[in-house]
C-alpha cells in the first residue's frame, strides 16, 4: 500500500501568498482611497484613463479584465463623484465614452503617494518591486493563456 503525499501546506501555496499580498496592499491603500472617496476598482479605472483618456466602457472593462456589466456601475459612481464624464459615441450611439474631468486628472498627481506608501511599507528596493510586478504579470498571462508582454511596470 502506497501512502498519498500530504497536501501542500497553505503557506507554500503561491495563490495564497499572492492573495495575502493583494489583501495587504489593499489595506495599505484603503485609508488614502477613502480620503479621496473612491474604491480600489475605481482607482484602477482612473489609472487606465490616466494612461489614455476618452475610452469606451467596454475597452475599460477589457483592460481591467472585468465584465462590462461590472464596469458600468463603477463608471456611474465615478461620474457621480465628479471624476469622469460619460458621453455617447458620435459614431456608435450604443457605445459610451468615459473622459476624465479636471478633478479626475488632479487625482493622478495625488496617486503617486500610493506607490510611495507601498515602497516604504515593503522595505524592498524599487527595482525588486518592479521585478516582482513583472513576474506576477507573466504568471497572470501564462495562467490565463494570454502570454502577454511583461514590460517595465510603474512603482504602484
């Protein structure tokens, strides 16, 4: 009779380590985001718009790997808070274009403090955090079957 291998201890699961790291970063960012009156998914939405303003809701959803039905309420709340505007596409009225307002653009400069807080809290050199980000992105892309590019990330 052969003995089955014991299950891998939880602390040795990569998924658990990544989940824990994500939760810890979320707790680090939460007080700052609360001060701004936005959630983490709303911050991510703004981040996409800071890269390229004037995007369709569907394109935002695709970039964030969310369903458009999830993206719509995020954009609605950001518009209600005065960070974005929504307008119908003049070529295809079924599409909604999301644009930053002045208040939404102003948060871009303020958002640098999130990356600074992460660097300070992690106690790791910025280059190491960038390597870890690239590794996590490569893992995400491999597991999802995307095989995407792992270009140098930002520090947040």
